[in-house]
C-alpha cells in the first residue's frame, strides 16, 4: 500500500473546541475536538490544514460538522502516533457562543470515575 487512501473516515459531531499547537518550526496546527455523547463520552481530535484551517475561524463550539478525512500516523523514537486529518468539512448546524455542546434533552449526569470501562 503506497498511501492512506484506503484508510479513511467519515463522521458527524458537535464541535467542542478548537486547539492550536505551534510546532518547533513556528507552524500553527489546528485540532478540532469533537465530543461524542453516550454511556462513555469520548473526545475525537481531528487536525485541519490549509483552506480548512482558514475556514475554522467561522466555526463555533456547538456547531455540528460533517467531516471526511484520512487516518495516518508516524513513528517517533519507537512509538507510533496516530493522526486523524480532515480532507473535507461541511457545516450541518450552526453553533452559538452560548451553546455548551450538550444536545437538548440530555439531563443525565456525567458518569463517575467508577463507570469508566478501563
């Protein structure tokens, strides 16, 4: 296999926040963090580059985004680090500054530490 075209993903989720990391070379890397609700909520990090990074300034926490991307990774000092990189993003629903990312009607309290499966 020559590239990661066969390792792709597609999903839709509510944007929780956008993290910015500055590399040693001074390049900003934006990571969209999605929160997936359920019995064991998860945070899903997806990196954006180029035009998608420029568009990210318009996205607010609470926005529902449909994301298509590729899976990848790299080996550094004997450890493998995975990457989820977006190749296309569409806004499905607009967020607001007041939106906390929790869908209406979800009155269940968050699980305690003893509920975590690992």
